[in-house]
C-alpha cells in the first residue's frame, strides 16, 4: 500500500518520521514524501540529532540510525509538491510532528489542509502524532464548518509535556519548545475533539520491543499519539489499520 507522509522543508521530528517510515517499509508498504514545493530533500530538526540540551532531549540512537538510512532513499530526496498531490492515489496518510520554528510551514499551510481534507473524506487510515494533530485540528469539514476532529477521540502533545520542556530549556533555547502561543492540547480541545491525555510520562519511551510507556488512541480509521516516545506503537497501530 502507498502511504503519504507530508513534511516541512526543515525542523520535523526525527523519531516521528523515521520510525514509521522504517516499520511501514519493513512491512512492505511504500512511503511517499511530500513538501511544499517538492524536488528538494527536507531536513529534520538538527537539535534532535545532537541533543537539545547538553546532548540530551534528542532522538534515541535507533531512530537516529533510521533517519540516516532514510536520507539515502530516493523517495525522500525527491519529494512530491503538496499542490500536486492526488489524495485518492494513497491508501493512508501520516502526519508527523515537530516543534521547532520550521514546522509552521507545514502546520499553517492552507494548501496542505485542503489535501488533508480531501483524504479525510475518503475514510481511509489517517495517523497523526504530537504537533501533527494540529493539521487535522485546523482542517475544516465543509459539510459542518467544524474541524474534522470535532467529536472524535484523539490524543496529542499534552500540555504538561510542552510546558515542562519549555521551562526546562528556555534559558538556553528560548521559545524553541513553544511553536505557537497556544498549547497544542488547548487548540485541539477547542475544536470539540475528545482529547485523551494518557498516563503521565516525562522520560520513558516506547521501543521496538517495549510498548509499556507508550500511548495511542484509535478512533475508527484514525490513530493518534502524543510524542516521540509513542512512535513505535503508533507506527504498528497504523500498520494494523492498513492491514484491515
């Protein structure tokens, strides 16, 4: 099956892109990347490769290695332009997150939201993680005039995580962890979505062999997750949706 994975030109989350790509590819699916104008290789948030603070708060080694493998792939190096996308040609849609300033290109794009709206109407599998849930929150259903997430169950980046990361690093990184003045959780909840925060977790992450610390929400054809620590379970749950 073909899975569409849109990205900004810069600053997306390493783990939230590389882990789903690796697991979906290993399962035999084709992942197609798309950026605003296409034709140029996008770049992940560099601080997540080196560490946000004293070498910490970045991607774990395995997702980092997956990202290095990804950057050698032709589909990644030559993405499709958002305007050229034909949603009906894809079996699934994945919306990753990230919080650095370059993410605003992706999170605020009316062109991308229009493509997402078209795909959502097909009722095929959709996955969103962390800030990626904002793309759906900001996408309007023309039949109701409300967000496509209105009355749907979802999770997203919890306020306590976003706030905690900001307070921990603001002295060195400024507003790096505050993509917008509003917290992600507050904006998603304002759409009328039923936001499930999940268990409180600050450091432990799910892995390829341990989903214990991870949390995802599935609502029909839609699956959502909170942060990079959920990426493995998120990818496996999305793959299961494709299999159905």
